[in-house]
C-alpha cells in the first residue's frame, strides 16, 4: 500500500519538476533545441560546438583554435577532461540573450538536473580564457553532478576554481607554466587577481550561494570574484594542482566539502 502511495505521488512530481524547470528558464529550451535550429550548425571537426550562421570564417577559425587551447588547459588542470557540454557561440548580442539569461558577461554555463550541460559564448566569448572558464564549471558539474554542486559546493569555490584557468584574471604560474596563448608574465598582477579599487574583502561565508555571489550589484560581484580568486589561488598554491581532482573525488565519494578542503591543506603542510 505504501509503495502504491509513493508511486502515485512521486511519479507526477518527477514529470512536473523538469517541465517547471524549463518553464522558469526558457533559455534552456533554446539550448536543448540548438541542434534543430536553422540558425546554428556544428563547427567543422567539433560536433559538440554550435556556431551561429552570423559568424564569419575568421571567427570559425579562431573559435576552433580557442576551444582546443581551452580543452588542453582543462586537461592539464584536472588531469583529464570528462565534461562533454554542448558549446554554443553567439557572435551577436541579440542571439546571446536568447540562450543566456540576461545576456551579461562573455559566457555562461547552464546545467540540467538530469546531467546535460550547455556553455554559451557571447560576442566577447570567442577566446581561450572565457572558454576555459566555462569548461571548468562543466568539469566540476560532470564530476560531481548537478545536485552535489548546487547543495555542497559553495559558489565562491566554483567561481574561484574557474578563475584559475582564466588567465584574464589570474596568474597561471600558480599551477603551471604559461601555455602558448598566454601573455608575458610581467602583465599578470602578483598580488591581486582583479583590477578594481581596493575595498574590504568579502567573507567567504557571504558567498555560499549563487544569489549571494551575483544577486547584489556589479561592484559586489567584482569583489566576490576577487575574494574567490584570492582564496582558491591561496589554497591551490598550498595543495598543488593534484588537490583539485583529489577534492572532487573525495566529494564524489560522499565526503563533506569543507572537511576535505581543509584536510588537503593540512596534509600538505604536514609533509613539508
């Protein structure tokens, strides 16, 4: 009897939740249907990369190079690339807004509870740094799943980690020698990741959720990025690049984020 009751109420819920999710985020419907859109076509040699027909041949060439550079960067940072997100490039702002809520920034990541994920690039997103940033979000999503990322991973870590492979805002020598797409080392700031007027840093406890991180104002968001980048850079300098997959593996096995995060740092200190 109890089993029948659970089936009676849980089955409709399983049907309604995905529909409601799509209703709240119409951009996801656009992403899901991108392969059927007359305005997009796969990038030659990269079947999971869709390019709007407005893109020029030069933009096609640049995108292919930037995707390859970003993928190699992710493989070095994580040890391997497991993510398989669909990448959507919109060279015009009007199209970008249809696939990324608000149309802000150079790119955005959209993950589904059932596992699919989409990385949308706007007019300023055709570069290796933006693509690597979004691919890093997808890698964490792929390794831990939507539920764990939403419920267990603080937003400051998710964003701070992505900034470590985004050389617009971080120094790659924290974890690797600069790759061929990198600028001269002297151009990277040695102490601060973000070029904004110094202000009191935010507390990590104030940046736990997506709303905490992005839901205030542009100045707050920039400070949030700075705080996240500084903290993850500090942690990464202590634990080394191997700490990233070690942490994700431990969380995937059921361990608490905060416990693993601090334990890896303590273990590294004890070996020095």
